[in-house]
């Protein structure tokens, strides 16, 4: 199995586990203000995992992509992050 694919999948599994754990913790605390704090903390996890998995994928494909295509992909990811994080 490709080490880049394994790395990307592992990051996604960790991210999913963090999300599920946070949801269970929200249920446990049972207060809106604390649940909102937990949810806000998760807002940092998603974009971080997106950047890391995309970076790993691009490293894995670096020999197959031209610099122009890499630039378009990075620009697209940047626009996604701006759209997600901009208020």
C-alpha cells in the first residue's frame, strides 16, 4: 500500500475520532456555552487536517504534476480555506 495514502487515511481517521469524541463530550457536559466552546475548538481541526492531507497528497503526486497544476491546486485550497475561515 502507498505510504502517502496510508498517511492521508490515518490523518482522516484521527480527525474523525476527534470529532466523535468532541460530540460525545458535548453530550456529557450538556451545556450550550461549553458545547459551543468545544465546537469552536473543532473549527481549527478541520482546516488543519485539510492542509495536511492535501500537502501529503501533493507530495505523493509531485513527480506526476507540473508546477502549474500544483499552483492551481494550492490556489484552490487557499480559496477553500478563505471561504471557510472568513467571517
